[in-house]
């Protein structure tokens, strides 16, 4: 999420300010216009709405809004170990395993609202996701060496739906709880390359694909919308 720690502190202060206004106030109209949405994790710990995502929403009429949500994740990890055994002859064993994992998804939804200071909403729209996984393993045992390269790519598409309630805290701030689910179809492509031996290495490769359909619940998310 852009802005890092300082942005989170500013947003936390803004949310706290919305709940610490003096005295009772009249019911507010539901904010319209443009908004950025973020998810509340724990006590005023703000992340992108959808953990690693950021959502942008724009009102197109008094009761209808359009929202686009982009989520991206990337990670890399390496594990390696070395062994030395003494059982009459020294035997060296070592391995290294490096893993790359990436995922990006986009959801575009139309939302319909009913109510003002407390509003119910529902909506849905297309959802797309691409993910890739790559593992490179290299091992040495005595005079032999092995290498495996596993690659998995997934292409997904479907429909996302949501149902939620929103409370207007200030003219520029709203708090909401939302339940979401995705009906998804995925194509998964897997590939393994293997090289065994040092002096006369043997190379092999295997590939396969599979298709899946699933209805997945995203559970309930709590968040804030900041209008501008």
C-alpha cells in the first residue's frame, strides 16, 4: 500500500477523529463521489481493502457506484543446507531450494446502495487472476548432482459478488462490513524439468494441465472508505 507507516498513522488518526466528535450529530447523507477503500485489520491497523489490495470507487448516480480493486502479491525464499558425514569415508551432501511466487487479481464491480447514514448495498462483476509459482532445487550427493525446476501457472476468471452494510461516520468517511464470494474457472499449467547425474546427465521434462471450477467464500471484511 502506498505511503507506508506514515500513511497508516494518518489514516488511523482520521478514523479515530471520526469517532471522537463532541456531542450528538444529526444523521448524515451517504457520501457520493470518489473514494479509496482500505481494510481494517485488528485495532485501527489499516491495509488495502482485501489485504494486499487497493480499491477505488466512484459514484455514477445517487444509488449506484462502480468499484475496481487491484491486488498483487510477490515473494521469494531460499533454503539451503550442507552436511558432512564421517563413516569411514567423507560424504558431502548439500541442497538449495529457491521459490518464487507471484499473484495479481483485478475485480470490477457495480454496487447498488439503499439508505443514507446506514446503507445496505450489493453488487458484482467480473473477476480475473493470474498466478505463477517456480521452484528451483539443486542437490549434491557424493559425485552426483540433481536439479528440478517446477513451474506452475494459473489463469483464472469468473464473477465476484458482494453484500454489505455501510455506516457514514463523516461527510468524507464511511465504515463498512462486506461479505464476498467468487465463482471461478481456472486453467492450471504445470511443468517439471529434471536433470540427474554429473558426468552423463539425464534430462527429462513432463507437462500437464488441469481445469477447475470452484465457488469460494471470501468471508467478511471490515473497512473504511475515504471520499474526496
